[in-house]
């Protein structure tokens, strides 16, 4: 699927924004998705770590290997993911750039889903998945109620 990019502004410093959007095994509790687990990679894997995003009720948790491709703290990063067996979430590439501007920061969020079956593509398109993800990230960082589809899947933190 093609890359999608959204640029938005958040009140806060680059370090806080970085910690909310960069999955860091040293600070998993600061990641925007509540109760995220960042675990060592499986034996023989060249992944940086495994990330599990728990979901409510009978929804399947997202469990993927994460490969950090580059990370310039508090400025920009890029990582890719590969789903582990039993996880139906698509593989993805995520890039974030954080640029301070006076009291706010400009955030450029880019995501590309990889190898998505046609039926899943249609579902993601019809549910405005990318826009929903950005909405959820912005609302959670700002401490506001997250009424997105993604937000309703998250465990209560």
C-alpha cells in the first residue's frame, strides 16, 4: 500500500512527544498505547524487540517484531514491523519527524502498510484506518478522550 503522511502540531517538548510515539523498551509505560509490552526478540531473530499491543475483550492483540532502522532521539525515527504467527495485523513501516516550533512541535507521521491482502485493504480504507490512528495518537498525547476506533480497542490504562 502507498505511504500516508500527516503533519500536525502538539503542545509539548520534543522529548515528551518522542517518548509517546517511539516504542522504547526502556520506557514502555510512556508509549501512547496503554499496557504496551516490549519484549526481547525470539532466538535467531535480528529484530530489535517484540511489541505487543493489548486489545480489549475478544479482540486479537497485535504482536510484531520491531526493527529500528534509525533513531535520532527527540528528532526522528523509522522502524518496520513483521507480524508474528497468529497476528493478523499488517506489517508496516513507520517514520516520525519532530520539529520544535516555539511552544509547539510539528510532528510528521508517515506509515506504510506492507503486503496487505485485498479484503483487508478495503476494510482499512473504509474505516479510514490511517486517519483514525493519527486521531488516536493526538488525543492520547493531549490527554483528551480518545473516541477513535483504535482508542476503543485499547485497554483502559
